[in-house]
C-alpha cells in the first residue's frame, strides 16, 4: 500500500457493547454472570479464557486505573452463551468498572460492570412497570440486582396480596438466578396508583426480601410493552443493518393476524395499527432507519416484529 493510501477497513464497524446479567457484583463475593453482546457471535472468538476478560476502575483522585475484580473462569457454551465466574475482593472500589473482552488479536469488546458495597441494598426491576385494573393473564418480568432468586423458594407479593393474583411463576437459568416471570390477574376494584405512591412489590426468598414497585392504571387505559426496550445502531454508515426480534405485549388492545406478511411504511403508519384487511402492523414514525420486515401475531395481546436497524436510525 502506497504512502497516504487509506486501508480498506477504515469504515469497519466498532464491535457491540457487552452486557452483564446480573449487571453488578457485591464486594467480597464471587458470582457467575452471563455476558451478552447484540448481534455478536462469541463462537467466532479465539480460545476464550480467564485472561480474555479484564477490568479497570478509574480512580480520578489518584489519576490511575485500578481494579480488584478477578476473572476466575470464562466458559463459552456450545449455544454461544458466555458465562464468567468473577471474584470481587472486599477492598474493590464501589462503582462502575470498565470491562474489556479480548475476542481475538483484532477485536475487543467493552462494557461496564458495577460493584456494589455491602451496605447497598438489592434492587428489583419490573417490566412492564404498570398494569391496568381488571387486566387478566398479564406477564411480568422481574429482575433482581444484588441478590438472586431461588426456584421453589422465591415468591412474589403484590401490595397486600389480595388485589393481584399470581397464576404461574418461572425462572431464568443460573447461577445466579436473576430473572423470574409471573402471570397475574388484576382485580377490577383496584384503584389507580399515583406517581408518588405506586404499589409495593416484594419478592421473598426465605428470610431475604427484595422490593420494587408497580403502577396501576385505570381499567380503560391502553399501553404497549416492547422487549427489548433498547437496541443498538450500526456504528458505521457503511455497516450492514442489525436485525432484532421485538416482542410487543398490549393491554386493552387486541392484535389481529394479517392476511399477508406486512412490511409497513414508516412515514404513514403508527407504532401499532389494526386494519380490518391487513391486520395489525408495526412501524416507527419519523425514524426511517427502522424498518419492520415482518410481523407475527402470537395471540390477541402478543406479537413479534422483526426489525432491521440501519445506520441512519435516530437515537433517543
């Protein structure tokens, strides 16, 4: 290559961010965490091992980078899932620690893992964060940060336990078991909550209690819950689009299966729209970088949409 010539890979897309589940570790303890990266296949990496995953915590006052996070084991499962066994020493600095996963000599993925002090309580996140009074067979996802669930021992209490009935419960694989799902029926007589006073939700595992909150809307309210709630955009304008499958769950709105596989016009369609002839379609108004390739209605309140994310997609 002559002097001054640009290399062919100058527009190479940056590798995606890695995410840990759970997203934190307690100082003085060890844990096994799952590592994910959107649209990235870890099976393309070369010989992943404990030395492939390193951490740094920046101590700005000392103007140096330190970390007492240690990777004990890094396993790549045949399915492509990566699990890391980590140990956080009691002296590790609380806060965010940057993670670097060396996939091979050219590709390094970055992420963040939070270290919690022993005095910091565990937190519980619930999605969707609200349900309507009178709703039936609603699926909720509960994720704990700073603790773990125990199948057969963990149970959920909504408010006083009288207004919301839990009909089924199942858990993610582990360890640790950081996510559980429940299906619930909500009483029609339950009053709507205010922003300042949501319903308290408690997950009880023997003597340990983790608390979160859930908002209650009136029985006529309609909402949509989209999972995942965030997606990545290609890093370069020359990158290929990323493909995602979005699960959309509705409340007080019924989806209809289309006669054909609808690809919708992002300028003319609403976020979801039900038409007597074409069924329910999905689109993103005003964001031409998001294209819906297909829609599949799973049941009257659940659909899955295949979405292509192009570099020109707007971020919010």
